[in-house]
């Protein structure tokens, strides 16, 4: 199954994992304009923190999404993105 189809079929579970770990609005960071089915072994996801968010929550999100999607996940918050590229990356991020 293509990664895009897997994400689509597990969309609700992804959102639940993110929210359970004190974050919101999961988005996929696309490295290029061709989408994320080109590299089906790695996925970058950015989430927004809630006021309850703790640093270990990002690791929990990453681990749980790896288990769910069976691909390597790099999860981060917008503040963890490079300052020079943050706005551009967030502008092209695909909402899950």
C-alpha cells in the first residue's frame, strides 16, 4: 500500500495519537512538490503544541506513528524547524 493511501486510511488514528500527546494540527512536511510517495520509508510531520505539551510528547508521537504507519517518522514542532526555512516549509506542509 502506498504511504499516501496508508495515511488516508489511518487519518483519524493519526490525529488521535497527536491529540493524546498534547499536540494538534498534524501536517506532513514535503521535501519536494512531487509528494511523499517517492520515499515510503521516511515521513516528516510537524505538530502544534498545546499548553500541556511536554518535551517527551514529541518522542511519544514519533514512536506511536512509526508503529501505526510502519515507516520512520521525524516529528517536530514549528519552533524546531530552521528559522530560515520555517515559513516556506509550513506553507507547503500537507494537512493530514
